C-alpha cells in the first residue's frame, strides 16, 4: 500500500474511491478531505466521492475549492456509509469506482481553460 500521508485525525489516508488521480501539476490525490458539521457533530470526509461528475472531479484536481454542490454530495455519500456502519472513507479492499465520463461540454470547457 502506498503512503498517502495522514488525515487531520491521524489516521492514514487511503487510495480513495477512484485510486490515484493525477493533478495538473503531476502530483496525485486520492481523497481531498474537508471538515463539515452534520448529524451528531464535526466530521472529516472525502470530497472525491463516486457521486461527483467528471467536471466536479476535474475542478477539485485543478485546485478549486469544494463548491456547495460538491460538499453536499460528499455529505450525502458519507451519511449513507456511516449509517451502514462504514467509514466515510474508502477502505482497503474496496473496488475502485469507475470515473464518470467527461461530457462534450466538459471537454470544451477544459480546452478553453487550458488555452487561457
């Protein structure tokens, strides 16, 4: 298992739901965690969750701050897992989620942003 560092609570970061995702600067991300308050308190949860669109994933990998929509999807994903007795984070041995397809609109926007 690769060493992805530690979360703020001291637990080891894992490979996330998608595995290693390459960022524009050549580094990789697997979780991109945020601290949010919901249900019974403050929770650290991953924002790179299977319910995101490809555009949202690219936004995060490009260094963009999590939008309200991204955080909302991450919270709902975390709630579902936690209610099932699981960690909000992908656990060792879980199968990676497929990357969402990039729409034509996403491709045009990305090309435009890269050209700037």
